[in-house]
C-alpha cells in the first residue's frame, strides 16, 4: 500500500528555481474547491511557471469510475491536483499515475491557485472546515492532529 503524506510545497514540488511549467487542476463547484474529489465533475486548470499562475480554463472530468476521472486528468496533462476530501483508493490511484496531490483544501478557486503559485497553500486559511487540523499538516507529521486526532484522519495515514 502506498503511504500518502501531506505534500508541502517547500520540499521542491513548486519552487522558484523550477523553470518547468507545471499544470495544476483544482476541483471546482460554484467557484470554490469542490468538497469531494470522488464526485467532482469539473476542474479549473492553470499552468504555473516561476511562481506565476497562467490563464485558467475549466475542463470536465466526467466518468462513471474514479479510474476514468484520473485518466481524464492524465489526458489533460495535470501534474498536481488540489481538492477537498478524497477517498484513499482515489489518492492511491493518483499517486500511482504520477499526479501529485494536495487534499483537504477549501476556498475560492482563484485564491487557491494563487496560493499554490505563491507556495502559500499550506496556510491554515485553506484548510477544509471540519478537518480539525487548522495548521500545516506537514509540520505536524507523525504528531497527530489538533483536537485529539479527530477530524481528517491525517494522523492515521488516511490521506
């Protein structure tokens, strides 16, 4: 089984020295991050280079299975997916397909894209409500979540 951990942008996922353009996809519903990847039907795409987000465009991710959704993301050239909640199987399939993941994110899609480009997505203001962990998960790795481990399950390897 693949152990998935909260991805911190400071570990080299998107750095100022990275000159390669990276395509991000944010699941979207009504202008905000969709609350659950598994049921999302649309993503907003943006290419990020040198800390700057390019133009945005929406793309459908239809599919009757999670594998079809992930295949569509691969066909769109997505390097990084930002979403709300996500099931463990979907997160594992994304990792196996080479798509990086930042999950349990909430907020306005344009603000989230700007935060990814500026390497501020770990700011607590983007944490999904109800997560119980309004802090950077990467900084607390292995120490459990705030609130006694209730909420998102990040302290139990469920992401």
